[in-house]
C-alpha cells in the first residue's frame, strides 16, 4: 500500500475541491451568466462522457466556450468559428476547467492526474498508454505542465504513464505550481494553427 496514492491524495482532493467550490461560488456564478449569454442560448456548461480510473465512464463538466451554430447543411460549424471571444478568454485562462472541481469532490477525478479524454480513444491506446487509467484523471497533470496541447499525443501519454509510476505529494505540489505559471503565461493552450487540440488517431 502507498499511503499518499491510496489515501491522503483522495483526502486532499475532497478538502481542497470542497473549499475551492465554496470560495469561488460567486465568481463561478458570474462566469456562468456571462457564458450563458455569450453562447447564444447554447448554455454555459458542457457535459461529456469520459473514462476515469480503471476505464469507468463518468460525465465530466466544463464551461462551454463555443456556440452550437450550424451551417446550411445542418452540421456544426468548425470549432474556430464557434469559439466566442468570451470562450477564448475563459479557455486561455483555464477557467473552463474549474467546474471539474465538482467532479473532484464527487470522486470521479483528482486535482492532479492524466487528463480524462474521449471514450472513443479507448481502443486506440497501446497497453502501455492505457496505464494512464490506473489512477483518477486530473484537472491538470504532468503532461499539461510540459506542453499541454502543443505536444504530440505520444509524448502526452509518455508523461501520463510516467506520472502514474511516480505519484507523490511533492510531485503533485510541483505540478500545481507549474500549472499556475502556465496559466499566467497562457502557454500550450492550442496546437499551432488549431483552435482546439488535434484529435488522437492512434498514431500521433
């Protein structure tokens, strides 16, 4: 048994996320109203199924940064055209991730861990890459402090698995500190030339 990984990490998640939700209640309510109007009726929150620890599916909640506008063919417009000015600001400052504090409090996620990705990526992982699901996914993680969306998926997964093998209180503290620096510098938000990250196809 590893005391921090198996007990203290979860205890800290509950305490920190619970306190953060209380302290940030009013600012989060204001952001919710702002996005509600900016998204042209598309709502302020985005819910999506993601795989958690051991691949268990849960619904992640984030702030919605795009409208639901569609073209003449009835299909959603490209991300770059649906991403609002408010959405860009919320995304660049990582405010869109804050609703996931509720996922952390519930136990779906941890403050620190591999990011929860789309469910249809599950069959694309190699056995080694799939090890990222041995721990709860996080709001931020080792990969997010080493490039986020500006690095390849292969590199992200290498960082994720490295984290799984090296979890410690000091490492989590370091990741939190690096995350704060990244947010202020607004680094690695998007892949170069893309409004959002390039989808994983099993090779990139």
